[in-house]
């Protein structure tokens, strides 16, 4: 009988390749927030999958940002680079049929000594399936990958093959967490992430990137969770947009977030949300440290 294995797998790549969707599909629960907009993930999140022979500790990392340079994005890139170095293996996610200069720059941040499995995601979106094998051949020329596995995070296709490839690269050892544990994060973390997800879903293209969420208070009162949160923006004009006419948009954001929290926490939630201005917070190193980015 094979020895049990347990280890960390960094899910890395450029923004918008489906890393968070892949994590959610692998662990069977929506842990990481997702949106159609790139660079949604800001904080590393560990999702845990335990099988009879292996415990996978998947670490969903921020996408490597190459287009916009500020203190926040430098902190996110540093976070992603450090985690990719420290994990046992890296699952480097690209879009099937596309390997851009951004992908190449993100791949270059992973040390040459690190073992990497290339994950060609979104194979369900390929117009022609006969394009897949030539793409895999091109991908193999970029680096000596341990394996190249085409998958679809949306449909779950080939995820068994991906898990098999990763398991063989993880060290032998006992499980680090109980078999039924899905993540290392607490409810306070998920409250902030759920609210931030609604900003990405309900605001325009650029504004969500200028918003941050801080949980000011998280209390359990019998069967009720009482959550007080602040949405930080950089300008008064942005504050007005987030609140909306008569507070209507903020109500929609808060209501949608509260419902998702109640589903995840399996209980009633009171959610109070305020919007405040903190000028140039994306360039404020001190505030970013308070928010856990540096």
C-alpha cells in the first residue's frame, strides 16, 4: 500500500486564467471569490482536499500583475512569488490556446528549481479541439514542466488526471488538517471576501480595483452573526457611486453579500456597511500593512 502524502500546491499564473474557479472546483466548495474581471484575488487562500491517499493544500494566489504598478500590486506580486517558492509544487494555470507575454513573465517569476505542473484551463472554450495538442507542444517548450494537464474548471473535465499528477510530486507524510476541513481561513475572512466579490459584480470595470473591504467587527450573538464592515474608496466621487442614488446600490451590494454569508455560515447575518474615503489607499504602504498586504 502506498504511503500517505500531504503537501502544498500553489495555484499561480497571470490574472483571469481561472485559478480561483479551479480551486473551488477541486475542493468542491466556493471558497475563493470569482468574477469576470481580472485580478479579483488579493489574498492567498488555502483550500484543503483530502482523499484516501493524499491531502492537497491548494494555495490560490493573486495573479501576477504586469500592467499596473503601485504599492498594492507590488505587494500582491511579492505575495505570489514568495508562496510559489515555498510550496511543494506549483500548478501554473494558463488559458488553453493562449500563451502571452504576460504568461511568460508570470512563469519567469517561479524559480527554475521549483517543480511546476502546467494546467491548460478552459479547454471547453476552445473553438476547435484539434488545437489543443499543438498548444500543449508549444507550452512544453517554455519550461521543463513535470506534466502538462488540460482541464476545464467549469465542467470538472480532467481534474482527476490533474490530481494524479500533483499527488506524485507531494511529499510523504501525515495529513496536516482534519479530513473534513476545507480551508485555513475563518468566517471573518470570508465575510470580507464575499462583500468584495459583490463590488466586482455590481460596480463598473475600474471602480472595484479602487475599493477595499475591512471588517470592523464580527460577533456571534446566539444564532446571529453581527458584521460591521467598511468599504474604502479613494475619492468622494467614488463614494457617491458605491452608495448610489438614495443609497440604492449600497443596499443591493449589502443585501447580496448578506445572503451569501447566510448560505456559507448556515445562519442569520446582520450586515452593516459604511463607505469611507481614504485617498490613494492603493499607494499607502502603512494602510496596506494594516490590511494584511505587506
